């Protein structure tokens, strides 16, 4: 049975303390969660259902599947501004896990977001965006762009006659239009995660 290891993994992956999980489950102390994770105790069936709902996982998977083995570690490569005037920085800040189903051919990476220009699409300060590295996008895709060889930004792309426009998801930020050779597409944003 994989329960104790899965519980610890899911709690860490969701940046949740033992105290926080205990509180969500209606316990006054973290000691019950601690006992589950060290294998000296096991939750009731009704509590297993609650744990599965908290982590959005099937009870059967929680009990019997090695969840970590179904995950892929993806590097977090520096920061990108949801705004403008942020310089490219490809230092690896750490790793975040994604499901195998979200990981296919090609190269993937996360970037940490600074700024609020994409807030209306729920991409905000401190989030990380999951990016498939590619040099093309369809109209209205959200992408990561390199401008002037040193400025990196996240925006929605709109194609027009001999130009492309980078559009924010916050009315406080104006659209910016460029000739195609003035912008380098670094990748397509597939989704974002909130880091706690």
C-alpha cells in the first residue's frame, strides 16, 4: 500500500503543512496526520474520501498507485514578467512536478511570474507558468516572448498585416505591436500554478 508515501508527497506538492491538512480535515492537531505519514496509524474510510477530495485524486490511486512515479520533474527557469521591462534569466530556480499526461515530445519548463498584466486570465505575481518550448503560436495563444534580445514577457499574441500584437489581460497595460522579426517566440503557455 502506497498511502503514507502518497499523502506526504501530495501534501508537499501542494505546499501544505501537516497542521493545514489536519485543520481541513477537522482535527485540532497535526499529530494524526504525522501518524498517517509515519505508518503508525491509518485513517477511516470517510476520512480517506475527504483526503482524496482535498487533493483531487481517486481513493484507489491514493491507496495503491505510486503517485510520484507518474510525475515528471520540470525545471523552473528564472522569472518572466507579466508586464514589460524584465530581462531574461535562465538560472534554474528549482523543479516543479507535472503529470505524465501533461508531458509529451519536446521540451517543457516553468517560469516564475512577476507583475500583474495577465491577471484577468488568472496569471498573477508569484505564479509559475508551464511552457512548451516552441517558436510558433496560433492567433490568440498565450506565449512567452523575447523582445530586443533581453526583455521577456507573457502575453496573448494577435496576428495582423505584417505585424504581431502582444496583448495584456489587464486594461492598465497597452497593447504593443511589432514587426515579426522584432519578437522571438520562446514557447506556449499551457497553464499556470499558484505557489504558496
